[in-house]
C-alpha cells in the first residue's frame, strides 16, 4: 500500500499537543513527515519536558497512524523538547502606576558609602534646573540623609485635603519635592523596624502623598539588595535604575550584584547605566593633576563588561562633601567643573530614559528630547 503524506498529516490533526489545547499540525508541533514505502518518519517538537508527555505523544501517534492510515505501517518517531518554551517564565514584580508621575528612576548601589545619596541629590537639582518637575523619595529607611542634604531638617510635611482625602504635602527645596522618613523621626533616633513596617512606611510616603504632576521621581534606595528594594518594585513601576559605584574592586563586586538584581526575570527593570563616583582627585594647587585614589576607570570597565551604559564620572572634590553637609547640593554651584560633571551625568540619564520610553505608548510616557545641550518636555 502506498502511504500518502497528506493522509498522515490529516490523521495527526486528531492528536492534541500536551498542555497547548491545539492539534499537532495546527500548533506547529509536527516539524516534518517523510514516507519511504511503508515506513513513516515523523519529527515532533513539544514544550512539555516530562517523560510522561513524551510517551503519551509517541503512543498516540502510533495508534492514530495505524488506525487511520495503514495498520502495518512501520513508524519512526523523533520527539524533541523546545527547552526555551518549556522553561517557565518568572512572574514579574510590577507595581501600579501613580497618576501624574511619568518616570520613576531608582538610584541604587550594592555597597554603602559610595556617594549614592549625593549623586541622587545632585541629579535631582540638575533635573530641576533643566526645567523638569522633580520629586525625590528618600527610601533609605534606616539611614535617611536627604533632609540634611537639602537643608530641611526642621521641616515637617503638612496634611492637605485633595479630592476629599487627606494627603501629605512633600517638602520643597531647590525646586525638588521631598519626602523622607527623616521628617518623622528625631535626628538621634534609630529606626529599628522589621521589613513589613518599613514597607508600610514607604507605601504611605508613595501613595498617601500629594506629589502632583512629576516628570521624574527619583528613589534614593538603601545599599544592598534586600527587602526594601523588593517592596519598591512591588509598589510602583520603576522606569529604570542607575547604579552608583566607586572604582575600587570591593565596591565593583557589590555594584555587579546591584545590576544583577534589577535584571532578574522577576524584577526586569532596565539598568539605565552606571555612575563612577570619586573617580579621581585633583588638588586645588595642582589643577592639571589627577590622582586615582580608588583605582582608575573601574566602574567604566564594569559597565563595558556588563554591557550597560556608562553614565559619567564624578571627581572626588572636597566642596561636594561640604555642599552636602550644609544642605546645598554642589550642582547648584554655577560656573564650576562640578556643575559641568553633574550636568553631563544628568543629560546621559535623560537620554537613556528617552531610549527606554521609545517603546511605550504616548499616553503612558513623557516625551523627552535633548537638543543642543538642553532638554525640553512635551506631554502627550
């Protein structure tokens, strides 16, 4: 008896692919059918990697061809498993959108003491100088520093009524709206909270505050990769993350972990890039000299290794520390090399956000364009 290929395919339409609900031919599981006299060779690809699924598929093919096509057919079945399809996709941790807030940027570091809060504060005031509406949430529950850096340690957020609901009004300084746990504790008071309490406090500052319309909200995250970070990702949809590191190996090792955290399947937050803080030291009496105290271009090399953008380098300058201590971020010092360094960093961050938002619908994203060294904002 001559076996027709079409008859074999028609018979295979009676078999449902395990776990898919479609027949083998319709789903594309049947990759190839070859006829050699009374011999039939069938190539099948399935998504279910279990031995039971493979055996069941093989038995069903044998039965249907023998019954519907030719009972004495010699059948060879090659079954492959599609490993990519078989691998379960991790459920992403995604928070709900906050009305009026267009872009949420998390500033993180794997290690403490690398200047993450200093970079966040100066990034915020530089964005404000460029004309953006900026908010800053100090999410470092156990070590809040933004009230000092913005010279508002004596301020307390007021309660206001918005659409019949009581809301916190963020403190405003240098054009940046601020909320921090530091506004609700004494300067010498240690915050000794377990994870759920810290998460609840964060949620209140996020959702029980009247942030109004913001082009950018910056999140100053605590060091490391822990419970607070996961709580933030669950609470709000983060646009992208900026990683801050110093050039030395011990900091780079932790920065690498910070990048890996945001790139996990369950989190999947784009890493906008890496910032190298304290990149070099130039003494005032030797303005042409650079001393690489913590190593040279360590964070830049790390960004190349991890294939994430390098956003810029910030020098180790005494006035940056002094400016933070007196509550006036160094980027506000006009006409200085520090201002230029933070402006360059900020432009690079904005540019990465532009690229990140190209794939978003216009109604969900702010359109940011950079032209001739300046930035403009248009909303759709």
